[in-house]
C-alpha cells in the first residue's frame, strides 16, 4: 500500500462555485495548487440550497453523488437525455462538464460529492463502499482516492479513517496498479475513486 497523502476537514478550502451560484469545498486538486481552469483532477463537496444550473467545465468528465439530504433531479438541455434522480442510495452519476445541466431539489438542501477529471489526460471511476472487508485491487490505476463520509475505516498498516478524511494512494511501481485492504464499520459509507492517466508520467 502506497498511502501518499492524507487530508482532514481542517485542510479543505471553501470557495464560490465557478458560476457563482453556490459554495463548494475543495477536498483535493491535482496538480497541487492548480486553478479551476487548469487541473487534471479535482474532488469537492458542495452544498446546494436552491434549484439552478451547473457550472460549465469544457473537456471535463464528472461524477456526482448525493451525501446528505433528500436528493435532486438533473435536467439536461438535450431533450434526448431523460431527467436523472439522485438520492443518497444512488450510484454516482457520470456526465460531461460541457453539458448544459440544471438541478432541482427534491425536498430541501443537499450535500454532494463531485469528482472531475480532464479527459485528455485522465479518466476516473467512482463507487460506494459500505460495511465489511474490501480488498482493493485497482490493477490499471495510477492513483486512488478514498473519502470517508460516515463511520470508520481501517486500512492496512494500522491507518484509520474518520468522517471527512480523504486518503490518496499511488502505485509503487509502473504497471502494478494500487492494492490495499479496507475494513469499514457497520455504519460506514466511503467513496472510492480510481484514476487512470493516459500518460503515466503525469501521475
């Protein structure tokens, strides 16, 4: 296991949305210190208190998950794309950052988790982890992020995670991917994000 970075709640930065319509908390960005118009990947949370449009991010692939609240419905300006309802039980929803999408809340504010990658450089896959033992074997990934939403998680070598913690792992040798074990408590919810670089030298 190559745990290379670890962040806690006090490490995160809160700022306005790109379109000014709300507030986002940046958990991590790569490269470190990159701007919103020049990043390879970015993980953030956002509090959504009103219906409205999503920010426009050309060349960016996004995955969105609802962490708290009743949920929301995503509407695409393309009539061929049906509305998508997301709740805390839904799998992360993937879409393109240049799509014209607006959100309507189901019943009050929500908190979401948002992963973005620049598709010319990097791709990602995000999924939930719940209670139990998880053997992570991301054989084709160069980096992996693990975010703890609730409960506790124990990683290899005695590392533990609490709500709000984020860990980043990197492959120790080119072509070997990222492998580690994670034991999540009964009340745990975590999100695992695997990152795949088109050019390994950029990870």
